[in-house]
C-alpha cells in the first residue's frame, strides 16, 4: 500500500471543500451540483489550501513508518501545472496553465521522498500550454521535471503521462483532444524517457470509471462519468501506441462522495451499506475486470491502482472513520488474490480520505490498518477461497519479516454476528 500527494497540495491551490459539522451529522444539505466542467474552479466543491509542509516532523515520521512505499505526485491539477524551476514567472501563471510549481517546492518533494524511503511516481502536464501550436506534445515541461530531479540527485522512478486521460478535456487536456492524440503523445513522451532515463518505469494509462472495465458492481461510476463529459475507453487510448508499458494502471473508487452525488447519484453508496458484502465486492470486481485489459496491453506486467479510495470527490463524510477500514483492508486482501502490484491510496494527508488529517497530520483509523498491513503481510499469497462466506473475508500471506509462518487477515463485516476462529498452531493476534 502506497499513497498520493496531490500536485495541488505541493503548489498550494484548490481542493475538495471541507465538510461542515452539520453535513457530517446529516442535518445540512450538500451543494446542489448536477454538472461540472472544470471541477478545480467550482466554489461549490473547492476551497483554497496553502502548500503542504513536507518538512513537518509528525508528517515525516508517521509517513516513514509506512515504508518502504511509493509516492505518487499527480491528480487533475498536475495536468495543468507549469514547472517554474528557474523562477522566471514571478508567480504569474503562464497562458495555457492553471498553477505554478517552483523549484523549492519540488525539492521539498524530493527531500520528503528521500527521508521516508519512498520511490517516486509522477504524471507530467498535458494541457494547452504543452501544445503551443495546437500540434503534438511539446516535451519542454517533461524534460524540465526529469532533468531538475536528476540534477538534485533524485531520479524519477516511474511516470504516467497524464492523470485520468479517458476524461480528456475534463482532466485538463487541450480542447478537442482525442484518444488518438493521447496515443501519439504518450509515445512521444515515453520514447524520450526510454532514451534518457531507461530505469524509469513507464506506467499507464490510469483511467477512471471506464464503463468497459469498471466491473459490474461499479458501472454506475463509469456511466456517470460518461454522461457528464466526453470520454473514451482504455482500449481507445492504448490501441496504436508503439512504446510498450512496463506497468498497467487504473483508478478505483468505490463510488462518489456526497459532494458530487448529485452528478452521479447511482454511483453513491450510503454509509449504512459500507459494511456490506456487495460494497466490499466492488474493488475485487473492478480489479478482475481491469486484469483482462492488463493481459492484453501489458502481458506479464504488474497492475497498479494509482488512485484508490472510498469515494471520488474527496471521500465520504465517514471516510476518515473506522467504517472505511473494512473496505481498505478487503481491497488489499482481495487484490493480492487477483494480481501482483501496488495500490496508491488517495491521499496521504488531504481531504476526508487522507490517512492523516489535513493540517494536523494526526493519524486516522485507516493509517493504523495500513501500518499493520505493510508491517505484517508478506508477498506470498495463499488460497483461502473456501474460508470466505457471507460477512467473513479471510486472506493469508507470508510473513513480511521473512520468518517461517503465515499471517491471516480476517474481516468480520457483520454488524450483529461474532466469528469464532480456530488457528491450527499458536499465533499472535
């Protein structure tokens, strides 16, 4: 289990508006949002946050304890971020972009990754500013962030071309951008990365809500996205690409949060169902559906979930509570029975789904669940299929410390029934 730090956290900027106490208590309505174009500027959904302090001692120590892991710096905002490492803009955002990343801010990311012992995955910009003549991708921006990182002794370990490209313009791509444009531009970027940074993994295409691959239990999400904007499929994005990917990636959310439920009501799950078997089945259903695409486009490669959480749109009102621990651990356990890879939780320390509370960096229940997972669960996965039944989910791995033995994760998601477990040998609980 790894995690995202949103690019907008690094630069400072808009992100999902904090729920009010009344909204959390269920005594106040949520904004009546029924459509959107650029969510990053919608005052009903967004508020401004200053840059995250990546030198904060509590943040660093709690994050280091989760390691070794990966950090992904990306998000919708990353697609339209200008890299001002030379300090020439004076803080003014150049035409075609919407935010500015300074050299000092990016050094903060590199220092943070080094301190916590994490590898670094990034997505690069792909907006109107990166197509100054309306043609193919201009590599100026990508070259800057790769070369600047290298000059500071910290190469980028993996790259995704852009965030959620199947939503095209809604994800920040230039007006009129198509799947064919994406395939052309991914090849341009990845051909350059292959030639200049051959140890960097090529990851993609990090789609979200693709109706063709979202899985039967989560198709409301894909259909909702398709209804509100021009979208394309994973297949359309990758068909015709020439530079092979090292890792297949996609994004998974169980649904959408109360903030944006008005846009996609069929994709929202109420809290009273968050313990249910049907709800917990969404993640493995989605993984199985995407595994077929992985097998087609990246045969033999790993599959990564480069954004994951309870609900797109900053998380539900209960995302920060113990209730979401059931989903988080079941996602990890079930994923291991389907494929090998990494899950990047969204986010480390921002909005309601953050492992750590925004600003204070105090740990939430999911933080401790993932801390145990990363410390205890090894990489060998054993078949527990016959042990699973209604309201009981059992997963067995080797021990992370390499000692002979196994670790069981046992989830009782019933609100009323207890489970008795007999272990064949002495065990620690």
